[in-house]
C-alpha cells in the first residue's frame, strides 16, 4: 500500500537519488523529475519498482503531473562549483523559475513543499557556528554568487508562497554532505581527496588547510530532510553535522581511510572561499529530534565500501 506520493526535483542527482531510495523504502510513490543536466540515470537505475517513475523535465519550464502529489521535495540545482561556474545562468534560472514552478505545482496539488537550500546562504560567515537567525555575509557578484543568490532568492520565494498563497512549506539549509554517488570530478573536497588518494596522487589542499568544514554523511542528511518535510515546521532549519574539521584534518582522515601514502600539497585559495563553516543544529534537535549519527571516519569507510574504488577514482 502506497503511503503517499512524493515528487523529487533533481531526483537523479547525488542527494536526490538517495532521497528517492529512502522514500521508496518507506512505502511512498516517488516521481523523480530530472533533466539529467548534472544528474545521471546511473544513480536511479537500481530502483526497479512500480512505485517509482522518472520524468525527464527541465524544472525551469512548467512540469505537468496528472496524479495527486502529497510532498514536493525541490532539490534541483547545479550544486558543485564545477557545475555552477559552467552553468551560471541555468543555476540562477533553476533557483528562480525552477523554484517558482515547483512551488506552483505544490500549491496546485495542495502538497507540502520542501526547499533544499544550502549553508552557502551564510556566505563567508562572520558568526560561528551559524544559526538560522544569521543573515549571512555573501558577495553577490563573486564567482559563487550565482549559486548563493539563487538559493537565497529561492528561500524568499518559498516564504512568500507560504505567507501570501498559504502553501505548506519548509526550508532545509544543507551543509556539506558526502557519500556514495558523488561524482569524483565535481570539485568538492571529499570526492576530490578520495579520488586523489585512491589513485596514489598528491592530495590538493587549497590555502594552508586551516579553513574548516563540517561533513554530514548522506544517510543522516536524508533522514533530516524527510523529518523536516513531515514535521509541519516552516522556518529554515540547518541540516548538517556540527563536527568541525580543517581541510588538512580531512586530508589526513582520507589518507587513513584509504591507506594511501599520497603527499599533501597546497595550492592558492579560491576567491570567496569561506574560512569557517559549521552548523548550529540546536533547532533541528529541538523541532525534529534529529542529529547525525555517522562519524567522519565511519562515513568515509562506508563511502569507499559502498561506492567502490573504481567509481570514486572515475
């Protein structure tokens, strides 16, 4: 028996495909909407059940769904620096037109809507750790601006639909997440470090490696997203792992997990690269009774075991 029908935009991407897996496992009917710009059919080809369907649609255009929908999870967007630097206008269009269309669909279907926002709305934060009440420190015309501002605009539109149109909405601010199905060349730290270490190549750390990040294993993140969608809460909620690591500590952890003897080398820090990033998850603990369970060490081992060396090296 189908519990409810969930539509997932960006459902063939890294996070989206894991969300589709989890929703199907919970007994939901899942409609995966993805035009495969940055997603891949490889990520969803294993989901061979009648309750799952892939709809090839670009969410920057209206997407018409004939059947009832109970939840809309809006994850569609280029998300890695490699992608949004290559597709700046498309990134802005997905954040604006795409969010507008997804919200319109949720309104028409009377569905609960969840926006997958990002810790990037905090920019290079001047407050540490970051609470949801912090407004951020973002350079709108910097190289990361197309992604940061697309997500900030998406949040504003989501709240406008909630306050003016009465749409039942939620906003998840997602912090760095990793796990199987990451693309090895997507430009983010963990897939890059794993690819380099497993290939016995030098591990490239930008700057002096003192900048910090917090890394959440994908299973924990997905559990948080579903919990938020089912909560009825409307304000933004940080979903991430509060354990903070320097990039140099991450490189050493990757070397340990892979058994690699790769040398760590240093290159110039990219423009507008945040110096610190760590979520305050007090609200998620209080409202969702959620906190991450998988440590960085365990998550790296799970990623290597589940994805396989060949997939991680690319």
